[in-house]
C-alpha cells in the first residue's frame, strides 16, 4: 500500500475536527467510547452525574471535557445543549442507561419510571435538542444510540430495561428516516455482554454460564470492541449507514440450537 492509499484509509477512520457529546461517560462502555473517540481525534463533551471518570482512565487523551449533569433534567440539558451547540456539534452518543433486577409482576413503579426516564425520555430529549446543531454540521450530523440485546431477546427479571431498549431501537429507526433530509445519520448499537457495573447488577453464576454458552465466541466483550463500532459509525467511513441496529455481541444473535 502506498502512502497515498494509506493516508486515505486513515482519513476515512479519523474523527479530526469533529466535536460531540457522549452521555453516561464516567465509567464502563461510556468511558471506553469517550476515550476512543478522543484518541481518534474528536473533541468530546463527556456528560455524567459525577462529572469525571469514576476510575483512573489509563492513558488520558486530550480533547475530553467533562460536564456534571443529570440528563433527565430537561431544563438543564436544554441550556447545556445550546451552549455546546453554539460552538458546533457533529455527533451525539446516547449511552447513559440504568437497569434493575426484579420480577415483572412485582416491579417497583418508581424504579420502572426511573428506567424509562433515563433510558428513553432523556435520550429522545438529547437527540431533539441536538438536532438544530447537528443539521448544521459541515460533514453531516451523526447520532449513535446504545441499545442492547434486551431489545431483541426476552430476559427474565429485567423486562422494563428490555422495554426501554426496544424503544431506543425504534427511536433510532424513526429519526433516521425523519432526519435524513437534514443530513443526519442515526443508528443504534446493541452490545452483547460486556463487563460493567450495570451487567454485574443482573448477573449470577447461573445466568453467567447461560450467557457464555449462548454465544459462539463464548467470552465477554472488551469495552474497546464496542467503542470501535461507535467510532466507525461516527467516521467518514460510514456515510451510507443509517437506520441500522448493529449487534456487537460475540455472535449471540446468530446462535441457533
């Protein structure tokens, strides 16, 4: 490969001169996504309740600006999105989410509402408040919503979470059609099983064994394996992909019997 070809390939996957938002950025997959986007050259506004990485980030990248905020607070995010957007906005990654484990028939109403408020309503509000700025993006706006295997499979004791993630997948498809005319690409990514605090909340040894046997690769994913897909969908290499839900799941969705 000559230097011209190599530079072209690198440019296709670069996020230089891109500026955007990642929610739920303080830990887990959100942290991995934030770091990878910054290393690819993006300026990342990292939103979280803590306003910082919860654990040492390892190799700290330049271009990450942490903001402490509760994204279920509509007034606060409306004000913040205007401030961020006035300086230019190229992408939004809706990653923030919560779950809880409890039988559906006994599920706490308050907890149900908390899950829907953060996983669905806040993501929708982030998207629509970002919209006026994303449609002005020089290279086209991008939204990546983090969905889940729970949008596709039925899992016991986490039904409200599955409902919220099915909503995210539906929202992504609808926005991809409605906003195509505005040069905004909208996709969702459905992670399989990755080590995170949220996954540990709903996992016991029996469920862990069932999960590992359910996927052809028989291992959990590494956060960077998910972050790489998000990075790709935000890059110049993905200009003809919209309205898709892409599984990063070790083959779980392909598994038969």
